[in-house]
C-alpha cells in the first residue's frame, strides 16, 4: 500500500487525462458520507457542456491526487442566450485526510475562486449549480471543517435545503387522498402517464413555470431511457397541463422522488398531494423500499406536504454565496 503521508507541498493544476480515476478515489477517501462512482463523475463533470479542464483544480503530491476544487461557469446557456456572465459555481471540493492540516483546502478554494474571478465571475455559489449539481449545498453537520473554511473565505448562507426520506414498506394511499382523486376526476381532471406528444406540454410547463433546469432534467432523463410510466401528469377540465410528478429522473435511481410541480394558481386544490401519492404507489409497485429526495424548503408548503405524507428530514444543506468586488 502506498503511504500517502507526506510533508511536501502539493502542487495545484488543471485537470489532465489520467486524473479521473485518482480524483474519484481521493473523493471517496475524503467524503465517505458522499462517495461517487466513476460513471457519475463522468456524467456530472467530464460530460457537462460547461466543463473546462482548467476549472477543475487538482492538488497533486508526487503521483497522488490529494484534493480537488471544481470551479465552473456557463459556456452554454441554460435557456436562451443568457450565460450569466457574473455567476460562477463551486459544486464540490475535498482534501484527502492524509493531506489535511496544512492549508491545502484554503489553497484549492482560493485557486478556484481566482480562476473564476479571472473569467469575470464576481458572484460564486456553493453548490447550487444546475443542471449537474452534486450536492444542493453544504452539509455542515457532516463537514464542519469545510463549513468553517467557506465561512472564512466570505461565503454566506442564502437559504437551506432539506433532504427527506420516507419508507414505502407497507405503503397504502390514504383514503382521503383516494377520495380527493375521485372528486377531481369527476370534475374533469385527467391524471395520465404522458404520451410522446404530451411531453411537449410537460416540458413547456416545467421550463416556463419552474425553471429551465427542470425541463432540462426531464428531457435528459427521457433521452437516457427513463420510462414514461415514471411520470404522472394532470390536465385540467379544459385540457391544460397544470402539474406533474415523477421519479427516477436522476441517475436512473427509481427510489429518488421528483421533481414535482403544480401551477401556482392551482395550489390548494389537492392536486399536489394526489400526484405525490400516485407516484408513491408506482414506486411501491416497482418494489421500492423507500422514497427520497435532496432538495425542498423545510418550512415551505412543499415541506409541510412531505411531512404530512410521512417524509422526515435526513440532511440539511446550506446554499452559500460569496460576493466579490470587481
């Protein structure tokens, strides 16, 4: 076994061919609460249309990768022509446990921030980059040292995102939800598995009312082969698509719930709760033992609905921002 303990000063450079497997291995050692596979690293980072090898700052000591910090800015707009020229992101950073205590994390982050600033980015978020976010933000409970480092570099909390889970063993749709479904159906609402043609309206609803990243997520998962029966959409009596819910949209993980969306003007009708339970029924039919997701406002209307449905908070992530002078 190679001894990674060293007293030399690691060098920092951009990503090069041959680094990938070593970055993944170092990531696993550094963040055991959030391990990554080579496939996920390839799809989330290397195949991202905004990936710039120089933005992935890699710390190397001899032939060992001992840390990394990923800086990214838009090279391809999420929608239209907006490249968000002032905005940058740091989706992740880590330092190998054997290389900690000598300021390497600060060097890596400062290097990544300098790279972004050199490209005109004066506002940097950790870590809410879309479409390929690795984490919603920082789990300060799991990574207290990282929280302290980011704070010392001027990152401040914008808001918090809650990750939630719910067991599905023994799940049954509540009687009151089933009655609400019958009432809505009687009034002319149609809950459907979308056909190919329905996807036009679904993408317009997601992108036009919930953000281009939602439409991007749906489009990407369907192109990758996610079956249409992972989605339930609803049309109102006039035929307008007003909501949907789904699972299996991220990394083909069937137990991952979401996204879900209902037009704001339709909220309070029970549509969201019905859609949620229709998807949980489908998940259980596929023998899923649990449903989970990474991102909701814990005190938002959606958060209240999830708790009512039996979801409990498992992690809390802080979305952080650093503003810098030009």
